[in-house]
C-alpha cells in the first residue's frame, strides 16, 4: 500500500485530490491537514507511516506550505514530498527544490503530471515489494481516466 498525506486547506479541492489519488494512482490517503501546525505534527511523528506528502504552499488557515517543507528536510529516504500549488512560478519552484522537494506541480496546468508521478511512485513501490516477496504487484492504473481528475477540480 502506497500511503499519502495531503496538506491542502480547501476541503473540496482536497476531497477531489484524495479521490483522484485513490482511483488513478493507487495512493491510499492516510491523513490530511489544512494548516502547517497539524501537518508538521503528523508528518514528523515517527508513529505515522507515509510514503508521499502532497503540499500546497498557500494555506489560508494557518502557516504555509514552506513551513511544512522545512520540517520535512530530514525525512526517511523512501518518503517523497511534492508541491501541488496554484502558483508554481520559477522562483517558488526553485525555493521548493532547495528545501528538498522531489517535484513541483502547478495546479492550473500539471494535474495529469501529478497523477502520473504518483502512479509511478506507487507502482515502483509495489514492484519492489513484489520482488522482495512481501506482496504481489498491483495492476497498472488506466492513464485514460486522468482527464476526469482535472474536470472534477475545474469543471472541464
């Protein structure tokens, strides 16, 4: 099971993302937060297992995604952190990469790329687990379904 944690303050957007992750990318969302403090507390607690954190930079309910990214600079090697935000300009992308983010996706134009990345990570983990005998590899997801993700977020 590939476990994701979503940091997004907009509940309808978060719900659509969680649904898309499950249906299209094989990611099980194990938690979410709408503010920096809650996200940092959960993600840095060693009792919580996660493989992927998806972080929005602009958290209207408290703090910012940059604070979350800063707290995750010393994560486990298998844990991936991506930014999915509405304004991924070159300066913001650069700042994120300096903080050790694996990828930055612009919410307006790169939703399919986000889903592709998550699917690739999920499938890579499943292949590695299958090769080690832990559990059988999952069936590949259908990339053709990706368009419905963007449509559910933006109505088209």
